[in-house]
């Protein structure tokens, strides 16, 4: 049986040499997408100097919202300055990881969360944003009552939005196709819809709001991570990574790497800052179909991925997301398990438990936690999740089937970890942080050819339940990162790429960027 299941799982196989080769291929792919794609590598109009100030941090209390694929969060973010940031090794000054509710220089206040129902997702834009506006009004009212907010002064708000959008300025955004079960496909003006939704719900005793900053959730993670980090010459908060319901990443890239039609009209910069090829925050939307050729080149798109894709809401739209993120990995496992039970164990599909025959009937959460201590325990979990009595004909789970499902889950996770690690390295090369192959950092004037007094640690701030909870995703991703760097540079590598937690970055980043936008930087073309 072991030989049989190993052969069955071969289409998902990824090892260290393949991950290393894929990182080079994705580096070239990302360069091309930055220069040519219209729906990937989308800039947020704010310079790296605003994201990464050299002196101090903004202070103040700002309204922030985070519109995600499954939940809406609204609250206030208190920015406390730069006195007690988190060291880039991921700890505070006492060597402890910050908790999820606060950090030494940032607090979340009056935060509330609501699930975004499937009904709302399928409604028109007016209905969705009216509901969002009513939620904002609830928190603003509580803020007026408990924080003594002025009811007359306009309240600036930062907005994190977990979907692709086009921005000409920091406070304006035009929505693209949303995905993740949302029916909205038209190009809507986000700020206008948010203000209108709030105005329909607010009472005369509540202050007006203005949208001061809009950013993608991956951008927000990077913004939050940088604000909370203490950097030095050997530690850099380099990138923000989302790996939860969806998968995405953000990194500062040179403006010149973007197609001229994507370059924003106005970018927030510090007073007196040179704009000659400055770096700006870029939402890569790396899971969209532009990455498919690289994955296909190394045989990483299996027949099960193709089936999952074809049965989805938007076939062909987000191939990397189908292979790496929480919305889809359970469904991928379901398709693979049914295939094995039918074609290798000779079990008719219509005799299997009816829940297993239903799309998304095997959840990512269940598959994430489906792991030893031992096979009898796994068998009991299977029997509880998929009762045999729900089948149309006699059906019996066995320890062999439980072991097969665990092996499927582990293969899915290892492939996801290898792909994400390769994508991280390829993206860091685009930013000149890693001298990968023919990247700009490897040229005579490149940043790594100059002088590096000690090994550089490039820190990737991650968030998302999938990378944290799905089997050994986080540990395996770090292992692939280490192996790719070792393969590229040898045992004495000049750098290391390290994953560090940056949870709740969506709402935190919205507050941070709202504060930065009020700090009177200048706008420049």
C-alpha cells in the first residue's frame, strides 16, 4: 500500500532542488508581471521612506477597518511611538513574543468583528457597503461615548481591503474583481461606497468620517510589521505575507520596475525626499494566473488542481491560491481522497458518506488537524466527521483509509510550503534584497556586492491561519527557505530569510497608515 500511495502522490512532489529552481523561475515571472501585468503587482501610493521612517514613529488614535474574505473588523488603533518596538528577531526587548491583542508600541481599542455572510457576499454593492457602514457607526458611537471623541471634527479612517484594487492616490481605490465568493465584479470606487454606507447609518450626533488611507491586506501586514519592528544594519523587516483564507504578499519595489500605466499619480513621500526611482509598497497579488506558467513548468499543477480550478467560481483565476491557501486545501484533499478510494481501493463514489461527496465537504480545518499520534485516533476522527450512516450503501472506514488521508494532507502541505518559500525568495530578489542569479542586487552596483559587515536577516512578517495550523506548514516553509538559500550561496550564505508572526496586521496596518497619512508628508508625482 505504501508504494501505491507514494506513486499516487507523486504529482504533488516537491523537493529542495525543485524549490530552488522554482525560486529562480518565479523571480523572472515576478519581474515580468511587475513590468507588464495589469492585475498583478499593484502599487500602493506610499514610499518606503514613509513605511520605514528613520526617526520615531507616528502617535495618535485612528479609526481602522479591515474588510476580509470572511470577516469585517472595525476598531481604533492607538499608536504609541517608537520607544518599545519589537526586535526583528520577533521578540520584544524582554525576549518575548507580543500577544495578539497589543504590542509595546501599538494598542487595539474597542475592536469588534462580524462575519460577512454568504447572503451579503451575493448582494449588490449598495447592500454590502450599507451593512459595513452600520458596523462602522456602532464602533464610532462607542468611541464617542468612551474615548471622548469630538462629535464635530471629521474622523480620519484607514481601510484595509483584502481584494485587488487600483490606486492613483493613497485615499482612493477602484475595486477589481473580488473573488472569494463575492458577487461584485464592477469597478467600484471604494472610498465613496464606504462613506455613503456610513452616512446612511450615522445619526446626527456622530462625527463625519473621511477615508485617509486605503491598502490591501498584504500591504497592511507589511506596514504593521515595519511599524512594530526595530531594525538595524543586519535585520530588515522586508516583506508581508498572507497565508490564510487566501495567499498574497507585499514588498517595496522600485517604481521603475512597474509598467508606466500602473505607476500612481501621487505618492506619499517625506518632505524633501528624492523621487528618483524610489521604492513604493506593491501588492503582488501573486496568486493570480500570471504565476501559473512557472508552476506548470515544474509539473506542480496536478490533475486534482485542474479539477478544483474548473469547478470553482472563476476558473483559471488564482492557481497559486488553490494550491497554498485555506479556502481550497480541504477541497483539494477531498478530491484526492475520493480519487484514491474509487480508483485504487475500488469503492464506488455513491457508497461514500454523502458529506464527502459534497463540494467543500472536507474542510481545511479538519484536514489541518488530521495528523498522528496514531492511526486508530485518526480513524476515530474520520468516523466522527463522516458518519458511515450517511452513506447510501454499506461503507466502512478503515485504518488504511485514515493513513491515506493523512498522507494526502501532508503531501498537500509540503507542496504548499515549498511553493510559498520559492515565491518568497523570488520576490525578495525582485526587491534587490537577495542577489539571486541575474537580479539587480547581483550587479556591480548591487546592494550585496558593496559591503555587508555581517549576515543579513531578512524578516518576513506572516499572518493567516493556514500557514500556522495546517499540518507543519510553517516549519516546512522555513526549512525550504533555508535550503534554497543554502543551495544558492553555500553554507556561508550572506543572509537568511526568517518567518516571524505579524498577526492582525490588517486592522493594525490600516491604523498605522492612517496615522502616517496625517503626519504631513508631501505628495509627489
